[in-house]
C-alpha cells in the first residue's frame, strides 16, 4: 500500500496569494508593485513564493528575520503607506 505524501506548495498565483493573506486581488497587486510581497516570473505567468508571504506576515508583526518590515521599507523610499494608495482602473 502506497503512503500519501504531502508537499507544501512553493508558489501561488496572485489570486491564491491574495486569498491566503485575506486581502483583495487589487491589494496583492499593490503589494507586489511596491516590493512588499516578492514574485517570480515563470514563462508568461507571475507567481508568489510561499516564503515571500511568510516574510511579509513576519514583517507586519515586527518579527522579520532580516531587513525592515514592509511598511518601514516603503517609507524609506518615499512611498505612501498602503492604506493611502489609491488604485485606479481604466474604463
């Protein structure tokens, strides 16, 4: 009888990453654009590493293993905090 092997996912789509963080799809796009959440390109698609999501969450609570939390990083480069950024869409 074969044993079931569980494998943690390494990469998530943008929608899956947004769902995992409990934020909207627009918010994950903003987080990726300002560098708070890293992403990688595979062919024509973009994926979010699970470790990047963990580091982002650790940075929110101030438990980041290295570097500044995402909010402080955004301030250092002169960007507005996430809650003040307006996302505009073309119609």
